[in-house]
C-alpha cells in the first residue's frame, strides 16, 4: 500500500492523492492480490499510479487490475466467479 500511495503522491502531489480517498480493504499476499477502495473520481488516478510501479523492494513486479465495481459486495461476487476470494 505504501508503494501505491508513494506513486500517487509522485504523480499528483499530496493534495491530488488525498482526493482519491484510497483505502486497503483486503490483502492476501499468499494469493497475490489486494482489494482497494477509492472514490469514483479517483479510479483513473489510482490505476495510473498502479501502472507505474515496476519494483517492490528488490523484486520486479507487474500489478494488474482484475476488476472494478461500484460496491465491495459486487466486486467480491465478480472475483469469486474467476477465483476463490
């Protein structure tokens, strides 16, 4: 989460990043995914911030957005159709 927040602040500054209202809802490192919440106006900003992350610690990474939804409940339903959440 720190890496995403740092990426947001580099792209949009503290004020711009705070407008996204980014919150970590769920993180499962063993499965390699996380659920993030942001406001509707922050979706493009968060996606851009995620796209520029290429390294975490010493590891090369590529973060992909699997699904976007209006509610956490609907998102979990979408994800459960593709994998067990």
